[in-house]
């Protein structure tokens, strides 16, 4: 139980840091930190790969990301803090690079939704690749709760980075595949005679 409390504190502390940063940006900098988001195919925009998940347009933007970050983040965190950090960093890096490469020109992409979609892709596909009962049950639950947000990977709403959503989702799926493969999660090949 003590281990679970530490995980909860870790996750809540991470999300609380996002709120403190957004409050600082809104109150003292009037949103100027948002310029440090991903700016596709701009050398200066590369820094956004690391910064974008921590930056939000306003409190409403951050509020809409908070519950999915906590719920999906908790499910990624269940196996341990090390796996959570590894998944989060890989999703940020791969999804950020994808957004930088394929995002619309002359735009700035900010927000944790790329990470959220990365968690979604990871949790859904981990069940497929690991083939463990726990992973499959989590994948089914996540699919039921959050499957509808997959429409967010399509260019439907102006000023919403569907590119970050799509690249985040694909990066999460890639991380799930890589982790399952690294852990021996692939089925042995069957040879026919």
C-alpha cells in the first residue's frame, strides 16, 4: 500500500507542477512561455519537443488535459515509476519529433495532449503486444473509457494539434511494441514442416 501511495504522490506532483507552471506563465509572463512549443521544421522549434508537454494555452486547456493525464498516467504507472518515466520520455521525444516533422508550418504546438494520446496508444497496444491478461483488461477498459477521443487524431477542429495527437498515439504504440519485444513479449515462431 505504501508503494501505491508513493506512485500517487509522484503522479499528482507531476500534474501539480503543470498547474504551477501555467499559473506562473499566466500571472507573470502573460502566456509568453507558449512560444517555446514545437514549431515545425524550425531549428528554434526543436526545443519545443522537450517543453511543449508542459505548456498550455490557458487554464481551460490544462484542465481538459488534467483528468486524462491522471487516469491514463496512473495506468501507465501501475508497473512502476521506472516504466512510467521511460514511456513518458519516449512518447515526448518520438511524438515531439513527429509533430516537428509533420506539423503545419508557421504554427506552435503546445500541451500535454500528445503525451495523453501517447499513453492511450501505449495502453491500447500493450495489451495486443504483451498478451497478458492484465494488459488486455486494461486495454479494454481504456478503449471503453477513452476510445472516442481517437477522433482527435483527425484534422477536425481548428487550433487543435491533431498532428501532436496522431504522433503521440503512434509513438505510444511504438513504445508498447518495443517494450513487449524487449521483454520477450513476441510469440515464438511456428515452423511448418
